[in-house]
C-alpha cells in the first residue's frame, strides 16, 4: 500500500498500539532479488518472532539495478509533515548486535 512515506504493504508492528519505550525488539529482515521480469524476489520481516511480512515481489525489471551491491541503514521517525510528525524533544534509538549475512 503506497503512502506518502513509502510502501507499507498494508502491514504494521505492532498491529495496534505503539512500540513500548524501554523494550528490546529483535528484527529479522530477509531480501532476495528477482530474476528478469519474474515476481520471484522475496521480502520477509519478522519482529520478536512474529512474521509481519512474507511476500514474493518484483523489485525491478532493470537488470542494471537488480543486484544488491550495497546496504544503507537508516531509521525514520516521522513523516513528510514536520508540523504533524515533529518532536518537541530529542529522542534516541539504540541498535545492538547488528549482523548482515550474504546468503548464497
């Protein structure tokens, strides 16, 4: 489901409510590129053992853009409208035990 801040695939975690301050969340993200124009790519997101997204996908039909040759790690706490999503205080997110594996 495309929105103003990207595609949500119609999913969210938790399914209702919000993340709990002070809790630790374990997130697994699996990505596989598709071949040709096939819809045989894959995206899977598991948070604290709950499968949030498990879907075949066609990332691109452009062979020059198909290979995953870099990883960019970002977090995003808001939306495009600062008046709506802005924060009146400084907030922090801590990441620990970040692991990246290339699966052959």
